[in-house]
């Protein structure tokens, strides 16, 4: 008895790829049925376009000025990152955490990344201290910014150049 070989179809490229395609199709169909706006490229599967640092800052903060942090923010990031895929950063903000005046958000932004906003942390006065730590990905050598936003709308910024020896976002 001869066995007939299956013809190539969308399932022959792998179960994971097929599930990704079906999942994305379901999300797009659901969002469209609810009338939700779609991000650029979502329906086509293409990545979103690059965003320039000025556009990111404008989107997040409008026209509010970024003030130099001075000694208000302690920002720990390596001077040289051996691997851009895993760059540890820590931000400690020395500002009040009172009920009426506190650090409401801490942003970590990388100027040359395709999408500059790496992380946003939202805080409340109950947080006790405005301190966060995480790992970020860097595409190449870039300035990395830590920005603290207070509940009254003030913005304090510190930045440091991090040299990347091995790319992390596709390198």
C-alpha cells in the first residue's frame, strides 16, 4: 500500500508559526469588531515604524520642560554593556513621597532604540521610596535617560551614555 505524501500548506511550516498567525488574526478580527483603532502595521503583520526620541518625549510629556536632576536621581547603568540584550539599570529618586507630592512615574528611555521607551513604572505614595531596577535591551551605543515625573507634573532627567559591544535588539 502506497502512502500519499501531504501537499505543503500553511500547517507544514510549523505549529508555532501557525498558532501565531491564527492568534494574530483573531486579535485583529476582535479589535476590528469592537471598533478599536489598530496600531500601524497590525493588520499586515509589519512592525511599527521607528519613533524618534523627540517624538517619544513629545508623546509622553507634551511641552513640559525636562529639568536636570542634579542629585535628585541616582542612575546606575553600565558604562560598557558587554551584551545589549541584557543591560541592568537602577534608578533611585530622592524626592518626597508624600500624599500630595510624590514621584508618580519613572521612565527609562534609550535614544537610539527603534522604540525609545524601554520601561515606565507607576508609583504611589504607598510605594515608600521611588526606586526601581530592571534589565533593558539596547540596539547600539546610546544615551539612556531616567526621567522622574512628580504628581505635580515636574520632570527631572538624568542621562548616561552606554556603550554596547554586542547588539541586543536584532544584532
